[in-house]
C-alpha cells in the first residue's frame, strides 16, 4: 500500500499579509499574498511512504439461553477479542512518549518500545445479557438487553503515522497570521535538530476503545395479526479515538516556533542525543 506524499511541496496562502490594518478586518486577498510570494504555510516531504502491514487477531465467545420460567427467558454471553497493533515488516515506524517536560521519540520495537507503536490490550472481555418477560394477562412482552462492543483503531490513523521520520522527512514552515516570516518559495537545506518537522503519534498506553449499548422494548398484541412495539436504545463510547494538537503555538506576537510548548524531541536512546525540531505533534488516543 502506498500513501500520498507531498514530494514537490505544498503552499498555503491567506489574506492576512495584505490586510489594511494587519488584523482580521475583512480586507486582503490570498491571491495577492501569493503574488507577493508570502505563503502562510510551506511544506514538503521526502521519502518513500510504503507500507507492508501485518496484524494478529483472535476472538471467542460463549452464549447460553436459559428458560427460567414459562414466561421468562434469559440470554447470557461473553465474548473475548484480541487484536494486535499493526506492524510493518518493511519499515521502522516512529512513535512518541509525551510528558509535560519533554517529547521522546522512539523507533518501534527498539529498547522495549512497542513495535506497533502502542502496547496491546489483552483483557478485552465483552459481556452480553438479555431478558424477555411475557405478561400474558395484558398481552405484553417486555425485553431488555445490554452489551459491550470493542472497536479497532481507525486505519487512517496508521496512514498518518507513516509520514514520520525515519520513513518520511516532513518539513513544515509556518508563519504568523499577519506578520510574514516566510518570504520565499524555496526551502533551506535540511539540518538534523534544526529543520522543523511535523510528527503524528499514538498514545502508547492507550486504553481499548469500546461502546456500551443497552436497549429496552415493550411489545403489545393488538389481535391475532397485529402487534405494536415501542423501544429505546442507548449507546455510550469510552476511550474513543481522537486527536490532540499538543504543540500548537501559544497566542502572541512574533515567530511561531519559539512559542510552541515543545521546541524539539529527543530520540531514544538518549545517549545518541539525536533531536528533531517539531512544528506539531498529534498523539491519537
């Protein structure tokens, strides 16, 4: 599988540099900013974004229907699911450990880090229960049920992680909204530890994402050929996957990069002291 790569460069233009008051006053033109050679964002990527992914998964379940009485039926079940993180047999993928003080990047599978960029969850048990109660006197049947359903990580998230070093070198330059700092279409020569890159990562300790679902219904007989049923179904998701932009620049004047919470990330092992400047880091949970 091949992913899309911006090998020839990407430029974004806004109206901020051609406004009358250098504020969001409704004036200015993105086309005029382009003609002046003032992009707000400049990006390029170098590398071959090829994936050759593998994954192991297994599941099992037990279920029983118990006729408690002539008018009461109980369904009980338990399902177990295991799904390993995707791993690439052709490339080395990079992940990120995040603390308040620093960002530590790593190559999956090295020095005890997860090869699939997050540690697998091995306790994904999903109970199911259902009950049906017949009330013959009123011609009613009451039903209720509850279950837990696990869901895997979205495949698009893996594609996002592909665009990290060392597979891809994604250089990103971003300017202030109204004060241009990028004044040319040309990129500077890349320098390790100084060139600004973007980075996407999983939370390596993420909890499994799942949905709790419950339902209830009442069925009424209206003669030999007609029934009326009224029901309700509820759902609630837990630990559902979402993205957090943890390295957005804080509001203020001047260059964007010095205002970011994290200026750089250090790769494991620490003794190698390899660093990479980051424009953005987006852990997915």
